[in-house]
C-alpha cells in the first residue's frame, strides 16, 4: 500500500475525502513521496503529518447537501483520532477543550 492510499483510506474511514493538494501537504510535511510504500520506518512521520493536518481539516464544512446529494463526516471521530495521534507521538493536542482551567480570583 502506498502512502497516498494509506492516508486516503485512513481519512475515508471517517467519511472524509482528501484532495490531491491535501495529500501533497501531508507528504511534504512527512518528507515522504506519496508513491512510497508504507513501512515501519515511515509510518511515524506519516502519522504525525496527518495529525498536523487535522486542525485545518476541521475548518471545513462538516456536511454538504446539494440537489439530493448529501455527504457528511464524523467530526467527533476525527477529533478522537487526532487526540490519539497526539498522545502517541507526543504532540500538543490543540483541539482538546477538556483541559483543566485555572481561574485567578
């Protein structure tokens, strides 16, 4: 399986279709060629690139309804996947709003 197929399939499992430009952004972030085969050596950098891409993905519309055609994706699922990747690779979770808050009185 190529890196391009891997990334596309991972996002498709949440109902998200990524564009060629999105794939290019992630491959450049990972410093990997999209046609390279997924391996144990590259999966970490590809996963980190995917995690870094997810916040920009969440700025897009979550559903489309046009001329009887409807498409939506699982926003909670992708946020959970993002949090899992952040924990796994030691990244700062920019989306988790369940963090403790300190108030100074």
